[in-house]
């Protein structure tokens, strides 16, 4: 435990702090070191034109976040949980496959390779551990810094996004805006957002093009606070689940500088009208909505928006959990590497 003023900081959060402190440097190193294998993965995508992204937990959230980025470059991309692919598989014919696992040792990863032999010669791994099962089973784009040790994904998400940045750059996307954010992150005060969520029982997160980031935050909130926080894509939130909103339910929305910003704005207005405490992570450049707490970043889209928002969202989820339980960051029902199904 670490003493911070009058309060002892939980050991699990101290471990997460260490991971987060190095995530920007590791992400930049990951991007710089990934060029050769990223180029091979990009060549496969250029040849096939179709991409299946497989992962679990935080890795699946990353996959969901980059789906629209590959689609914008003409790649027919779809992200599925690896557990779903094992139970009701999508055909791999004509597809490049990316299997993502920060540890490279998850139970589903091991079983999928054992049962399919890797599925296709166009299968690539994305991992943080060069000596892992995944890295040995498939040509892999490997992030810098080694396996993430703390519970709840933070550094592993940022590093994996940097690996995708290398692949997207090899496909022709300019990496300059995203790299600029990694090199000079904005310092955003989360106190107003934390105050807005102080009395809520749970949180629902939502986005449109940034839905994958919303899903990553909901997962981290649930893991650390042990509250049933969850995520719904903006359109899905509209279709009935609005009934749950009210003063006891927090809403966190992600609005980027893209053609879905107007839809997110409409949801902000609707969430505020329900009386739900509403927090907005905003790189849209649009005006804030009255009644919502808006964390404003420099206008950005794509991975630049993700790199700007993600570390601040991580700080919010950590503070949210620390305010609610004594040993936040120390799992009681889970392990860092899930080795059983």
C-alpha cells in the first residue's frame, strides 16, 4: 500500500499507476518498432480486402475501436469475441485474421490455435509478449514493454492501438496527428466529471464511431469498481434502454470530429433531459451541451482522438473505483490472464 496524504492508495492501483506512467513512451516505441511486421499485415489486407479481428476483454474493445478505421480505408473489417468465433465461427475464407491478446496466453487464444491451426496463412497476432503462445503460433506485431502486470487494461490498450497505428500507416493513413497526441498528451482535469458521477449507482457508456473506446471504459469501470457498468452503442441506447436513465445512472459519452458527432450531440441532450449525470469526452470541436460535464480536447478523429481521450478516461475509471471500494485494482474473482473458459 502507498500513503497519499491521509489515505492509503491500494496496491492494485499503485500497480496500475506504474503501467500508465509508461504507456505513452511504450506506445511510441511500439509504433517505431512495428514497421516490418505491420507492413506484412498491411500487405495481407491489401491482398484480401477483408479483416476479422478476434480478441477477448480489453483486446476486443480495441478491435471494436479500430473496426471503423480499417473500414474507412476500404477494408471490410469485423470484430468478434474469440469465444464467439469458437462457438459459431465466421468463415475465414478470403480474410486476413488479427488475433489480439496482450498476454498471448488467454484460454480462447490457445484453444482456437489448437483447434484450427491458426485458421489461415493470413493470420497475424498482436501482443505485448514476444515469448507468448500467440507470438510463437503466428507472425505477430509485438508491442514494447512486455506483459502488462496490473489488473484492468490501461497500458496494454494504448500499446495495442499503437500497433494498429503502424498497420494503418502501412496502408497509407497518415500517423502524424496520432503521434503528436502521444508525444504531447493534454492534461485534462477529471474532477468535474468525478463529482458529477459521485452519487450514481452505475454508469452506462456510449458512442458512435468511438463506441470501442466506450466499451473499453465500461469494462475498466466494472473491473475496478465491481459495479455493473456497461456500454451500448448510441443507436442501441436509443432503442429502449433509455428507460433506465435517471439521477442514479451516470452516462459517459464519446464525441469525436466525425460524421456521427451530431448523433452523439442529440444523445447528450436526451441524457441530460432524463436527469442522468452526463459526462462527455469531446474531440469534436463542437460547442458543449448545457447540463453535461464536458471534457474538451483538441479537435481530433480516429486514433488521435482515441489517444487523447483514453488516458483521461482511465484516470476517471480509477478515481471512480477508488471512491467506492477499499482495495480497488485487486481482483477477487478474476485473474489478469484468463486461462479458463
